C-alpha cells in the first residue's frame, strides 16, 4: 500500500504537468521544465532531456533473483546498444513485491533507467492457477499507457516490452536506419511460437525457404509487443491507448491487445517498415536463446497452460525428464537464425545446435494434431498453411467447408460450426458482414472490430488456385525435408562419435 501511495504522489504532479499544465508553462521550454521536475521527483541529478528511444519495461519479481534473472539481461542488452540515446521506464504490477528491483536499478548506475510505478497489491495477482486472472492484463495495459505518457516529450521511438526480453546490440541502429517516414518499424523475432503447427523441435530448424525466426506480421498471433517500434509523436497525438481496446477486441482478453493495436494502426494507414528475416528481438523464452544460454528446449507439450509454447530447462532437468518420461526423446536442432545480421551481448547466433526434447510420437494426432487444433488457422505460419488445410480437410471437413464458404462470402450461417475452422470462419463471416455494411453506408473506411480486422489478412494468405497450392506444397515439402534433416537424433550422433573414435 505504501508503495502505491508513493506512486500516486509521484504520478499526479507528472501527469498534471503533462496533461493540464497552464498554457504559459507549456509554451516555455516544456522539455526543460519536465526535465527539472523529473529530477526533483526522482532525486536524480542528470537526465538526457531528449533521448531518441523510450523503452517501457513491464516487469515483476519473476525477472529478478528469485526468478529467471531476465531483467538484468534486458537492461544489459539496452546498455550494449550501438545507439545510446534511450531511456528505460520500468513498471511493476503484481501481488508479490519485486524485492531486488531497486538493487538491480542501483547496480546499473545508469540515470537512463528508472522505476515509474510499483503497484503491489493482492488485487493485482496475475494468475489464478495457471490461467491469467481476469482484469490483470487490462490493468497492466492501463498502467503501461500511463508510463507511455511520461516518456520524454522529445521521444521519437517507443518500445513497449517485458522485463525478460532481450534486444540485439544493433536493434536501435536498425530502427534508426529505416529512413524517414515510417510510423512503425516491425522486426522478426525469436519466439517459442515460431511455426507452432509444425512438428515438435523441427519447427525451429533452419532450412532454405523457412523463416529465420518468427515472422512479425503485425497481426494477432503473429506479433509481439516488444517487436514493434512505434513512432511516439503520432501515437500520442492520436491518443492511442492499449487499455482502451476492449471495445474492438471482439471478446478477446486484454493479453491479446498488442496484436489488436498493431492491426488497428495498420488499418489506420500507419506506414510500416518491416525488417524481414532480421531477428534483433528475443521474446523469451525461445529455443534460440535457450541454446545460446546453454539450456535444453522442452518441446514435448506446447499447448497446455503451464508450458504453452514450450520451455527452456537445464541439462540436469532434461536428464531427469529423459529418465522419468518414457515417451520423451532428445534430438539436436540446427536452429534457424538470421546468420550474421544481429548479435546478442556480442554473440552472433550463427550456427546453433540446440538440444530439444520431444515426444517420440511427435507426429501423432495426440501431439501434432492437438497443436494444430489449439493454434487454429489464424496462428498458422504461411509456410505451414497448405499442410494445415489438408489436415483440416481430413479431420473436420464440415468446418473446412464452412470456412471456405465464409471466405467466399456465402453461407455465413454455417460459420459457427464447431471445430478447427471455427475461428477463421467466424472472422471471415463477420468481416464479410462488415464489408457489406460499409458498402451500404457508402464505402466509409473504418475498422469494425477484431474479427473484421482478420479478413483481409486471412484472404490474402489463402492460396487462390490448386496449382498455386501444389507449388507451395512442393516447396514446403522440400523445406520440411531439409528441416527434418537438420534435426538429429542424439543417439545417432553418439553412435557416429563412437564410430569415429573407434576408427581413430
Ligand atoms: C482501463 O482504462 C479504460 C479507460 O481507458 C477503462 O475503460 C478500463 O475499464 C480500464 N481497465 C481496467 C481493467 O481497469
Ligand atoms: C553477412 O555476411 C555476408 C557474407 O559473408 C556479408 O556480405 C554481409 O555483409 C554480412 N552482413 C552483416 C550484417 O554483417
């Protein structure tokens, strides 16, 4: 409670200053005034009054000593940037205090890093069991929106991220390099959700024709908060707030607001520069960062709440899994990466052989099938879409037909059929209705809601003709084969090593 009160007393003058300061004060040197007020409130003596990047960091105790220690890694990754003009604004919302937060901040001895808010209260419990507590993400986004408001007024680029993520050393340099006129810079990124409907472990393997990391398509299920760099002046001028997206979220929880925000910005003609197959952002945990951190990736179950997307474990833990879980096997993945383009803490992830655990029956309905169903059509990477379609046709022809009908703008009634096609069908049907309404209203352009926003995306990803589809399938088959080849059974390797030694 004391911490909350401290925050409120810190916030009010700042917000009053930013929001409703007298016009005369604003007319004077606003940045300078803000600067001195900031120093007064935080007790700091100096601050770069005009950093180019403002990084809003959402963190909690789990990123500290009693968790994965991710916050130190993130802050180091900021300090290592080749562009040094940034400020990091930290915030915490949780029921458990982040005890070493202030030690961490002190340890860095960097005036650019400061704690904006630390809200600790029972009502801010993030999880109920393994699921998100209702309201948690909404409140977190509202606090995030407030933190965004206190970025220095001169901020050019806004990055909103979580305290366990990590940036390549040249991240800000790459953003600065896109040239003038961009409102949004999107980077591809390492993520546990890379090709979630492809076979376990293989989904991370490098092969020609497959993505270097998770493709950032600025779409729900295909993006992440920390992978998008936002033009701050336009964002603030348009009064954009993550916490206000409930009206257009079509019933999706606030944890999905990052993707929805990006889709809305795109729908409002924000100019996007996409750095394709460049992976200067690591959304932790990912197989790749697990590999360069010396861990073992556990890809046995990527759909349950507890391990959604997979997890990174220690060698010791992996060994005990292999002893206890008879269905598990270990393989080595030659992990996809962007080669020599980006470096994390000075290390370029060029050739990554990452140990990976999976179910021996990883191609079965009970493993791959469950993942395909869980992640649904809107989450499929485009290289996996033909395979997804085929699977859908096999297990749920009714859903597939309803979806096809909805995409054709007919038979919207069937769109609610339960099954694989449900989500995409619903999106397509609602989008078709919205398009009809817009047309009736004289073609006025205005995004209706989340579901309407899916339509263009979804249609553009569906291969038009069979010839096209076959072509894609051919390419994919080759890529998949290469990916499977890039995955070695640990046993085979050991055997080879044994033979080699024998021959020597
Ligand atoms: C977040 O703020 C908006 C107003 O911008 C409000 O409507 C909403 O209820 C708030 N969400 C939560 C969970 O407090
Ligand atoms: C990556 O390597 C290629 C070939 O060795 C080189 O041409 C290119 O300049 C390198 N790119 C970067 C960003 O280092």
